[in-house]
C-alpha cells in the first residue's frame, strides 16, 4: 500500500513571532499545548506501509531496519557517522524529573539540548516544504545507497512557516530505540509538527477494498485464515489485481502488503470472512 503522502493545503495563520519549541522542562516556555498533545491525536503513522512524501524512500520499511546482531548490519552501524553533542550528549545523565508537557514521557529521555537545537542562523536548515523519512526501530537505519544513518539527526526539526518565521522542534530521544511504542509516538509527533507549521499535509491515499477483491478473499480463505498461508495469499492477490483495471472503478488497483490484507481480513473476520461471507458495508446516507 502507499504510505501517507505529503499534500499541500491552503496557508494557515501562524504566529508572527519566531519561536523555538523544545520538550524540555524550564526551556522555551512558548511550547504550545497543541504541539504537546500531538502524540495522542490523529495523523498517526501507519507502520505497515512506507512513507510517500516529497522525498519518498525507495526502500520498504523492513529493509531500513538494522539488526546489530547481524554481522553485515553491525559493520554498517560501525561505519555510520554518529550525530554528536551539538544535538545532545548521548552519554550524559538525563535531566532530573519527567519531561513536562508530552504524553508517554516515560518512554523518552529528558536530555539537555545542544547548540544545533537552538541555532537559527542558517536559513538552509529551515525548509518550508520539508521531506520526512519515518523513524524505524533502532537508532540507525539503512539508506537506499547501502549506508547507515543515525536517526538522532531526525529528532531536531527545523521549519519555516507560511509567514517566513523559523521554528525549531526538539523531540526527546527514546529511552529504548527499539521500543515500537516510542517510535510510533515520534512519527506521530513529527508529522503533526510539519503539518501544523507548514503547508505540507500527510494524507493516506490507499483505495478501499472493492467487492471483487473481497469476493476473491472469501474464495481464498478457510475459516477466516489464508488457505495456503499469508505469503501465497499476498502473491496471488497481487497477481490477480495489482496494476489492473476493474470494471466499475477508476484507475488500476494498488499492490497490497501482507499487513494491509491481514488488517482487511481481521477487520471483517468475525462477522464476514470467518463465516465465508463477503463484507457488506452500510452506505453513507446523505443528509
């Protein structure tokens, strides 16, 4: 499936003053309530699909995840440039007390931010139409060129709003870079910082399953489970539908991932697929 893509919207009213927004107690008190609540609101990243943005990764999410116990991955991590204390000192003790103003603060470190997280002198650091590559588990990620990158660099977000004002968002690092809950929260937070500060919007552009696809699934499920396993189901489904036009629809049908198919089956499994029935959805009534 396609990942949420970045869409431009009409300009929004933004603050007339420059502000540096940090999730750190005692610093830069103009951190807004809207930003603090961003972790728990809508626009959550769908970890099962890949980010389609201004700079879309050519790699699947699973391909970007590095395992330090894998010898090949360990070499990539060792060779990767490490982001230094100009962001924050990774080896320093955390500041005392919880991080104020953000949800799930127990998942994140309360660090003292370095010079880069406060520096607004370089205009090139402040795009108005930024790209964003989602966080993945593990501090380091594999890039399309075969190297590894330190995700610590993505914690500090610098943006220019529609009025030309500069903003800095310093997002606390996870206590455990392999904690999926923390990674998901970081992605949610970063997405909302971008969409609320710039004209860029994240929107899921994944077509709904159609009747023909659901009938096919019923024929290839047994008691709500893939008759020949998930791998075969995914391959056969895409061979049958992906890239093809189906009567009654516009355009071609998308490629579906195992995650997408399993969500579709799970969503309607108890009431429909598990009973060998095609899901029948209630039609929206126009008021």
